[in-house]
C-alpha cells in the first residue's frame, strides 16, 4: 500500500523560510512525478510546484516563482519544497502528490502559517 507523508510545516514570520519534505513508501515502481499543492481556507486546492522524477524538470505557480524551489531524491522517493520570502498569502495546508501513470497518491497535508 502506497503511503505519502509530509513533514516540515509550522508557523513562520513574513519573510521567513520553511522546508517541507514528503516521502512516498510502499513504492515498487518508479514514480512519474511528485509535487506540492496547497489549499487555503475557503479556496480551492492549487498547484504550487511539480517535478518530473526522471528529468528533474520543474514547474511552478506564478505566485511562488523565484521564492520556492522543488527538489527530489529518486532513490528515497522523496520530494522537498524550500520556501523562502514567505508571505501571509502562502498560509495554507500543503499537500504532497505522487503520480504514477493515471494514479495519484496524496498525503494528509501539513499546515503552513505565515504570520507575525
């Protein structure tokens, strides 16, 4: 059974940094992509960043471009999200996603709160 577990969320002041981690276990195949999504209260879940596991090619939402960096460790089926220059608008539950063909696997989410 595939499990996706996020860690690293918390409370940070505006302008601060956080690093999220996500590990997928129970994997017996090579994932196609991993990524991060977020959902703020009253809003729909939105893409933050994704990365193709084979090539390392990354895609970012315009709102985080230049501030967030996604990276992966294929050997450990792990993906990271380095978040810098955080803003109050970045406050949300961050979800990790792992993709294989037409299957999507989601974590439970980790709360990120940016507030002074």
